[in-house]
């Protein structure tokens, strides 16, 4: 069992930046793809970004491409999401997740381990 804990969320003005961190413990994440998802009130959880096990390949939702950057430091068992040029529509709870041994990079059902989430609020 891996435990995932997100941090770095908060309040930010539109156009600002935040960096989210996902710290894993209990088991290594170095052999697994990792992803970030978000969920706004009354909405389904949606894909934001993902990264393969080595960090050599990254994937982004069209809505965040060019603004967000996912990265990982396997030596620290940590995944990051750098968010630039934030918009009010980015407001949501952001979740870090570990994928199973195989699957897509964008379906929540393919990710078996989840953190508790961190709130990101972007004001106008």
C-alpha cells in the first residue's frame, strides 16, 4: 500500500502560479506512471497531467497544455505539478494518483491509489 499526500494548494490570483507536490510513502512509486486529476464541486473528476515511470514522457489535458508542467523525482519519491497562468476555471481539488502496472494515462479508473487532494482556488 502506497500513501500519497498532496501539498502546495492555496489561493492565488488569476495569472499567478502554484507548485503542487505529491509525496509518496510506504512503497516506491519509481516503477509506476503517476497522474494529477482535479474535481470541481458537482463535476466529475477529470484528467490534468500524467508522467510515465521514468519521467521521459508526459501527457496533458488540452485545457492545461502549455501552462502546467508535471515532473517527478523518483529518488525523493515525489511528483510535482507546476501550474502557471492560472485561470478561475482551474479552481478545483487536485488529486495525485498512482497508476496500476498498465493502462491509460487519463482514465481515473486506471489509477488505483489516490491522495486526499489539495484545494486550488483561483480568483478573478
